[in-house]
DNA sequence: ACAGTATTAGAATATATATTCTAAATAATA
DNA sequence: TATTATTTAGAATATATATTCTAATACTGT
């Protein structure tokens, strides 16, 4: 019934994610994205209301993918050892979805979810944050019952440490397989250290 | 002999560092910095040739301070246990120099050292990078002799892991004291894991 | 074939902000 | 007290880029 789009919304976000991984969110201009996607600047405004919305989509699509993987693994862990193994989801994600990992790991969330972003995006971000908070709390209760600092320890061990290890190699390279053993050992030690 | 400046170059960089820690490098405009410093926009150009130079100064001053502390500690470590203790320089720096830690830890170096930055800044950054690379190599040779992956392990353990742990709390908060034990245990485990 | 519609295409406009410029102000020195 | 160098002060200009607008296009269903 109408002229077909050169590129779907999903493909557009994927291209924009690559641009952001290479140049950073500040340099992710409408012109840069439209050039990378091979479509005119005006066309982007048929998919998204503003540049702020584009940046929010880039971050949210990366975060939703990573978080779904991570929480699934974390929820399945029945022991500290299994939790340490689950923490390897982070280096694996960085290998398989490099650009998304750079977006999440080498930049601040605030650079993508800016002040003027439409409420719908804000709601998606709030839902993600609540899910992660609840997930952390549940694991803390299950694996470190009675520990008053359990949530901080879990967040540091399962999120902070693997992310930091991976970040040594991002954004230029991919984390080598050899560091996974170090990450797993480190996470296990952090979980057992309180 | 002349009208005195309202603010010294060091104070200007300190104010700009606070602005960047709060708003990020992209929002660190000349107007935002001059407003925070209480001086007119034009005055900033008497100290620095451009906004790119300002951003470079912000990053370099933070990085030089952190790296001097970190390399001193790392060089003094004579065992894996001492190295693990030395890694606590990262959470301590985050507590004592919060804004500088946010600049270094919550943003990419490339956002500060941009394409158009004068060569002098580029040279300072290159010197820092070389010093860190040499420092890591020396520690790797000393503490993990013969290990082909020693440099990666040392970088992940002494830099990546503590930075990642601290980043769970930045930029809003300061890392609580309680996580230092987890960091030290994690670093020790990562060092001993190959 | 034709009408209808979403999209392309890219120029025009608006806006934000980096940078430059002119004049006035300030303090040390002669 | 007059001179001089430096900085303040903030307006003017330049530039980059987000957003809007008009027209042309390409496909689908009738």
C-alpha cells in the first residue's frame, strides 16, 4: 500500500548501536546515523520522534538483551559456585554482541537517557532497573541469607567485577577467553569474602 | 602589574571536573563551566585555547593523580598478597577524590582526548599510557614470571576488577568501606587463578 | 491503470554553543 | 599619578547540527 522502507526500525537501531560503539553517544548525530544507514536524515524522523529517543532506544535495546540473559543465569544459580559461573555471562555477551556491550559498559546510562526523553522510554528504563534490583535482592537473600551487606556484595561480585574485567579490553578489542577463569575465581572469592 | 585573575588555572580545572562529574563531558560546555566558576565565557579562553583543551586537562589532571598513586603502590608490592592489598588504591581514590574518579571511571578517555586536541595534551596522554603499560609489564614479570597471559591477568586483577567494583556505586554515591574486603579477595583470587 | 499512503530525498530553518572581539577594569611599577 | 600588562565582561559572530518542510517516489489493493 505504500513505498517500502529501506531499513526496518530494528536495523536502524542496530546501525546506530554500531555508530555509538565506535564514536560514543555525543558524536552519534542524526547525520552520522543516517549516513551509516544509507538513508536521508529526514527519514529517521519517520521512525523516531527525536535524537533523544534514538539514544534511548540504543541503550534500552542493548540493556534489555543483556539483562534478560543475565537474570536468567543468576536466577538459576543454586550455590555460590553456580553464581560465579553465571557471572561469565558478561564476558560471553561482550564477545557475542560487542557493540551492545560497549554501549552498556563504556558509557554512562545518563548519556543515553537524557532529560528530554519521552516518558515511554523512561518507563522501560525504570522497569529494567526494578527487575535488576529485585533480581539482586532475591539472589542476595538466597545465597547470602542474614548478611546485612548481601545486596552490595552480590552487585559487586556478579555485575561490577565481570564488567570491570571486560572493560579492560573494550571498546577496541574483545575480552580473551583466558580471562574467564580469573573472573570466575574472583567472583567466587568476592562472594565468599564477607 | 596587571589585573589579578578571579580564579587560577588549577581552580578552573577543579571546577570543570565537578561539572563533568555531574553532567558528563558532552554537557561540559564553556557556558556551564564559566557559570560554575563565576567568570565570563571569554575568560576561559585566556587560560585555555579551546574546549577540547579544557576537556583534555580535566582528564589528564585526574589520570595523572590516580596513576601516580596506583603505580607507586603496585611497584612496592613484593607478593601476590601485597598486590591484592595495593589494588585497594582504587576504592580509596574514589572516596577521597570522587569527581576525578567519576571522570576516569564513568566515561571513556576518548570523550576527553578528542581528535582536535593540541599535540601537547596528546603527548601527556601517551606518556601516561606508556608508564602504565611498562608498570603492568614489570609487575607481570615479577609476580607471574613465565606466564604468557601475565599482563592480561595483572591488568584485569589490579585495574579492571577494582574499577568495576567501584563503578557499581559511582557516580551517585561513594563505594562503602565494606566492599574493600570483597575487592581484595577477588583480586587475590584472580591473580592466583591462571 | 489508478488512487492512496508511507517513505525517500534533501533543502531550509531553528537552535545551541564554541569562539572571537572591543572596551572597561584592576593592580603593580615607575 | 601615569603607564602598562593582564583579565574581566559580555556582546557579536561563526558553526554545527537537530528538526521541519515540500516534493517526488514506489509499492499495494482495487
